């Protein structure tokens, strides 16, 4: 819900960086970005720990990677 409310603001910010990210793509970026943020901050949540486990949770990893691909698919570089 928070990303749905912040997506217009995030899209405007990234337009300044010459990237056009549609609002719907931010919804796909929620899972990959949340894992990156939690790991970089040092807070390992059960979701991040399951993603980092190299011996299991392959469905979770597939969902996160598909979500990342769907999020990247609609990004355009503004010239």
C-alpha cells in the first residue's frame, strides 16, 4: 500500500535521473528492493534470510526474480 502511494513521487524523482519508471513497475520492485534494503541496513528478516539461504526456498527466489524482471521490463531511458 505504501509503494502504491509513493510511486508517483518516486517516478517523478527518477525522471530527474532520466529514467521513466511507470507507477505499476514500482509494485513489482517491492520485493527485490525490500530484500536489498534489509540486507544493506543489517536487519535480516525471515524473508531476507529465506532468500539468502542457498539450499532452499527456490519458489521464493523465483518469485523475487520474476518480480525483478517484470519491474525492469517497463523502464525507459529518457534522452
